[in-house]
C-alpha cells in the first residue's frame, strides 16, 4: 500500500514543480574536483527496481549522493566525503539537489540514490497520510552543518510578527526556504503575502520595495546577503528561539537557537551585537532497506568507509560546534552507524581509563603521543591475551 502512494505523490510533485531536472549527474574526485558525467551513464530517474546487484557492482558503481542545496558549503562537504571514501577505494557521485521534498521522494523511491543531505523539517511538509510511513522508511548516518534562517527586511520590521500582511519572498516552490518558511509562519499564525522568486530577483524586488522581506537559509555567511548594502534602510530580523518555541509545538525538534554576528554582516547587524535566529537541523539520510538485503549491506559498507571522516568530525566538533553524533530528534539512526559510534565511545573510554591508570600507578611521563599510543596498544594486546588465557594475568605489558 505504501509504495504506490509514494509513486503517485512523486509523479504529482514532479509535475507541480515544473518537471524533473535533466541536469547531468557529476562524479566527485578525491582531490575535490567535480567533473561532468556522460548522460548515457547516468542512473535512471525512474522509481522502478534496480536490475543491478548493488553488492557485486559496489567496486565499480560509485555511491550516489543528492546534495548542493547549500551551495559552496555543500560542495565542500561532498568533497570531504569523497576524499574519505577514496581512502577505502570507494567513489562518490553527485546529483544536484532538486529541493528537500523531491530529494526525500527520490531517496525513498529510487534505488539508485544512496544518500541525501536533508533538512529534518522537510518530512513535515509531506502529506499527513504518508508522513508516518516515511519516518519508518528513512534513517540517517550523522548530522551535517545546520542552516541558519536569515530574514532580510525593511528596518521598520522589528520582529518576525511584523511581517504579517506584508509581501515576503520565500524562494521557489520546493526549496528549503519555501518549506521552512511555510511551516514556521503557519505555526506562528503569521500570514504574509508570499512571493516565490530566485534569490537574485527577490533581493532586487526588496531594494525596489516591491516586497518587504526575503527568507534565506545558509549554513555559512551568505554571499548574496553580504553583498546587500542598502545604506541602513534594511536589516536582518532577530528571531528569539524562546519566543517561538511554544507556538511551534512539535516542530521545535527540527530547530535550535543560533546567532548571526556583525562581523559576518557589518551592513545589516548593529556593530558589536549578536543577532538571535534559529538553525534548521540537517542530516545525511538514507533509505531503511531490510537488514541483510544487498542495498543494506552496500550502505553498511558506505558507513564503514566513512568512519575516518566521522571520527575526524567528532574531534573537530568542540571547535566548530557541529557534532555529527548528536541525535536528530524524530529521526532514527542507521544501525551500523550506532555500532560505529558505540565502538568509538568505547575506545575513547578505554583511552581515558588507561591514562588514569598510568597516572595512578605513578608511571613516568612518556615523551610524546606516539609513545603513549604504542604503550596503549601493548596494553590492549596484553589484555586480549589475558582474557583468552587467564593464567597469563600475572604478566603485564612490556615496559618502555
């Protein structure tokens, strides 16, 4: 029952959003370059079953990712994923995002799509009768950088509620801005007059006062917003997370408090201030194939091949504020990723225990990290041997 509904919904959305894009997919090289792929080698866009065994062809067939909704930031993320896969002789193939809702449908209905970067609130835009089923059929590997909500408006718009009754551009139908804006404004009871243009056109209309606000989403400083120098007549509208949390209700799980600084937008934020806004959670999502199936095993291989990237990001998360292991509320994680993260947590705990043990025993400080790592590995080898042969418990790891 579920699949025919999805096929019908996919067809309706494709037609309503001016048809499916014929843009050629792109293959991402480890060096970070993106090259055009021949159209004859492109995976089919149809939702029919794949006739290729994904396990037998995994060495030859690259993993396919839907991404690019955040511009250069997503391109950089895809390059990093490709580099991590190359270390394990795996390859990544990029297909450009066609908007969060259509990406979700592609992920659910096209076996040729392996993963996609999805804002978590996109699932709320699906029809109610298929939303619960979609949750059952989706999983995620880890979180990727969130997107901050930017509302650029006239200076007399002091808060988001002032946009009621005014013309506000929320991007083209199906875009992340379109979906998030409609969800939030509806829940807050704000009723602007929405327009739907590309960013360049929307900003031009804002300058000419044809509209009074523009909604944008970006994980980093938006070059389009940064280039907007209106001479003090416009600004970025503050959004208090605490103020909107209660009206948003269950939707709040998709958002988090964030800030925009004057250093990022000196012409639009008062000097020395931080502007409150909200961030939209995003994940690297995949379809929940049956455990043990060829598709499941293929994605488990993808997950393992990205382990080095994931662990590197975990170490960096303290500095950049993006923790890939953080739970995405209302979404379920891919089981092999849970195992991977548990393994990493256990290793970290073992390291802490070992460091504490050496300190407690009064061991001499080791000269560098490499020496500590060698001793730690000796410790693990000794412990493994001890567990296998209890009679060896009296002998400790070799001294250095």
